[in-house]
C-alpha cells in the first residue's frame, strides 16, 4: 500500500535518525494511512480509499460525497 493519502496528499517526510553519539542516518516519517471503505450513495456502490487519520476525520465532517469530489478534483481516480 502506498504511503500517500488520496484526500490530503500527505506523503512521507524524510529526516535523520540521530544516535546517542550524534551520528546521523536517514529515516522516513510515514503518514498514518489506513484503507477505509465508504458507501457512496450517489453512485450506489462502495469506494475503498487510502486515507490518513486526519483525512478520515475530515470525511466525518464534510461527508463522503464532498470528499470524493475533492479527491477527483486532485485528479485521483476513485
């Protein structure tokens, strides 16, 4: 599963792991993405989305119809 949110576009950030001796090695900060299935009433079908935890809360506020409209506006196929 890709570490990218379909709604917010959140993707991994990169930085350094710093040890006790202060040596630096590369690390990756992955967003908290989950696969979630929603009922899309306007199309009479379920849609499965890859969303970050923040985006799941956003869908709860704005509704799935508006969220799918935003996803499609970003050019992502649903």
